[in-house]
C-alpha cells in the first residue's frame, strides 16, 4: 500500500510540475489589442556615409555622418494595421550566423520580421503597407507584404514593377507585388488610411515626384509626422539644405506646407534619417500612444 501511495504521489507531483511549467513559462509573443492607436518604431538599418556633401553640408557640420533608417508599425484599435516603410536591407540577405549583412553603403541592424514578431505580427497579419517614396532604402522588404493591401502612388507602383526599378534594386525584388491588392494614392490628395482621421498619408513632392509623409494622431503623445525624406537632418530645419538631385523649389514648398500643419496641430516632426534623433526614440516592443 505504501508503494502505491508513493507512486501516486510521484505522478501527482509530476502533473503539478507540468501544470506550473505551462502557466509560468512565457508563450510566444502575440499581438495585443490596444485601447488607443499605437506607433511602434523599428530600426531597419543604417546608411553609411563618409561625408554629406550631396546634402549640402561641409565636413564636420553633421556628426555622425551615418543615416538611420526606420520602419514604423501603426496599430489601430479596431481597423487594422499599417506598416510605413520597409527598410534598406532585405530580410532574405540575413544568414543563419546572424551577422548583419551589408549592401553597398548600407548595413542591417535587426531583421524586420524579427522586430514584427516581438510585437506579435507576421507580414501576412499586416492590413496595409505603404512607403514614403520609391528609393531603395525604404522598399527593400516590400516583397514580404504581397499578401497585404498596398497603398501606393501610380508612380511608385509603375517604377517598382518596371524593368528599370530604383538604383541598387532589380525587378525580381518586386515580382511578388504584381498581383497584390492595391489602393492608388492620388497626387496632391491626402489619404485617410483608417477613415477616421487618425492616420493620414500626405503628399510632399520634391525629393521624388510622389514623396509623402505620414501623420499619426496619438492620444497621449499627440500628433506625430514621420518625415520620409522631406528632411534628412534636424539641421535642415535651419539651413533648408536639400539633396542635390531633388527638385529643390518643390521640396521647399512641401516643407512649408508641413511646417504650417505642424503649427496647426501642435505636432512633433520625427526626421527618419537623423541618426541622433532616431537613436533617442524608444524601439519595439515599446510604443508610443
């Protein structure tokens, strides 16, 4: 009888251990449904410059000379998600060794997929994907979101799916997007992503003909405008420097429009490529709301 009791006690103890394992051990991160709109910041690479002459700056005027490269996930409480910009280094360039890959003058930091997973999302879970413009440092992971709805200008759509895509890319990078569901963003017309005024894509031509910024109205943080490449550095706010290959008068007109808007809404401007500013932003899985 004693041996039977000991055997049963051992089994009960084992079951208790298993039960405690399941209730104490953390499970895989799953997406949390927020009460307010959330804005997650993801580090999607670094662009390695030795000098910034192409942006109108002399040696020593800007330090460091590297440019940050962000991706942003906006989560609406009831109407889905928007991924804004997709990074400079494609996830498929990462090897199993985890060493950050390089492509020309850019280097990876953390795979975009890994950062999304920390928040509880896979590419197919995203409702909408959009990019600020069609340059290579914003579009490298677009291929992963072919199952989502692509918010895009006709210019970017046709450029990426042409036989003459942006520099450092090739047509095969965008083949997956050919049959993607798309919503065409009209020139000079704001686009209300979720239909309630909370997230708005705003045309700011100049850097490219169809460049855009994104305004996100956050409950606690207040309105935030994600700059795309309307600005590259905080110093641009004083110098009004622009990149030497863009339409300067049009860029300056777009900047004036956004500065007026910032004053109207009492908003914050986050300059995507300003390395020092970007490093100060909290990154996923932390968020702004």
